[in-house]
């Protein structure tokens, strides 16, 4: 009996050394110490022993039980340490890695798409693409463009003034980049300047405080109205197809003389008159003209030697026409339900 108990203890110790898995350890323990396990089977035989022997064997059995429990506890400790180490090996994550798959890819804003198309067209015609500040000086936005402080043209381009920055305005158009371009690069000059503009508007479906324009200016010796018409026609053809016609009608802008209001035949009805063009057959999309001598002077260019033309497209308007968008406010809303359609 004694021998049998000693053997039991030894068997457990031998087996427990070979098992590393926690479930298997648990199973091994109940195989030895469980209610129907090996130790209780041995103990059942104790019933036939005499009193004195029973006491000795009982103590031995307790000792065996304790040893098995200790060996088990030790093995469990070792097993969980090992499993933590292997988890760290096999399940580590790179926290600096972008969350693959969980971040859907976006796409370019419709204004950006049309802007890039026009930039490609103009660069193919040798124009440089310039940038200018959105917070612009009053001087560049108005005065240098032949709109002195008391000029009524300032009223129709009311904008936002930034506290603590006297003499600056959120630019009301991209035209100030004409002056910046002339000053920085001199003549001859062929440039466009796309960008955001701002006005203090009572917003509605056609008016927004933030919108986009593309400015253009060409200055060289002998530049004429015909050059201007040629370039604007090329733009119209690229936007709406070869059959598109343009119409230039006189309009006052302080920075050009003569100035024109530019229209293209409606691409939807090809000039017959429809809902889009309000039955007129024409879509108004740009302003243009021959650069005013005062503006050339402000740009550091001699108006007696050089001449030029300038134009300003309503980029936001082009996008609205292209996609049939009936409310300008969608474009700056950041509403994904709207943006996902483009
Ligand atoms: N800056 C004008 C506006 O915002 C648009 C414009 C008209 C630009 C005529 C020009 C131009 O360069 O020649 O209404």
C-alpha cells in the first residue's frame, strides 16, 4: 500500500513535467486527485487495514496529495508564463500601422476635379499655375485693381475682415494674384490662379460665403482682344465640346477696359433654351477684358509697351453646371451623402 502511494506520487511528478498545456494539466490533476481518481481508488482499499496501519497510510496519503497539489500549482504557473510569452510572440500588433481595410479611401472633391482638368488645359497652353493668399491685403484685393477706397465697386464685394489685422480682407476674388504674378515674374506672363474666395453673402441656393474662381492673365507686347477671344473659346470647347460658341458682351469691371461678360451656348439645350439656361440659350461663366493700364502699372509693367487680357471663371459655377447641382451650399457642406456622388 505504501509502495503504491509512493508510486502514485512519482507517476504524477513524471507526467506533470511533460505537460505544458493548462487544460491537460487540469485533466492530469483530476486523473490523480479527482473523486474517481487514482488516489481515492487507493484510499478505498484502506478500509481493510488495521487501525495502526490505517493511520500511517492516511498520513502518507495526505502527504501524496499535498505534493501532487504543489507540483500541479508549480506547473500551472510555468504554463501560463510560457503562454503569455508565446502570445506576445505571435499576437503582437504594430500600433503605428494604419488600420488596413477599416479606412475607406476617399476621392477628390468635385471642385478639385474640375480645377485639375482646367489646370491641365491651361498648362498645355503654356500657362503657369500660381497661388495667392486667401487672407489678402486690402491693397492687392482692391486698390491695385483700380478699386480705390471710395470706389462703389467695393460695395458689391463685401467680405470678411479679420480682427487684429487691419488692412487685410478675406479675398473677394482671385484677381489680386494678377498683380502678384506680374510683380514676381514680370513680362511676358501667362498664368492662371485657381483658389478660394469669400464674400459676405446672405446665403441661398446661388450665394455662398466661400466659393472658387480661376483667374487668368496674359501680358506681352501686342496682346489683343482677339487673343483673349481665342483662349476663351479654347476653354469653352474643352469644357463643353467643339460646337460650343462664346458670346462676349460689354460689362464694367474696374480692372479691365474694355470689360466683358462671357457666356457659352448652353450645353444642355445647345442654345435652344431650357431650364438650365433659363430659356436664354446662354450660360454666363466668366468675366474678362483687356487689363486696365492702371493695373499694369501696379504690376510694374509699362502700359505703353505692353498690353494684356485677364479673365475670371466662376469655378464653383462650372462645377454646378457640369453636375446639375441646384444648391451651391452643398459644395462647402462636407456632407458625405452629397460628396459620394462624384
Ligand atoms: N474678379 C471678377 C469677379 O470676381 C471676375 C473677373 C472679371 C476677373 C473680369 C477678371 C476680369 O480677370 O477681367 O467678379
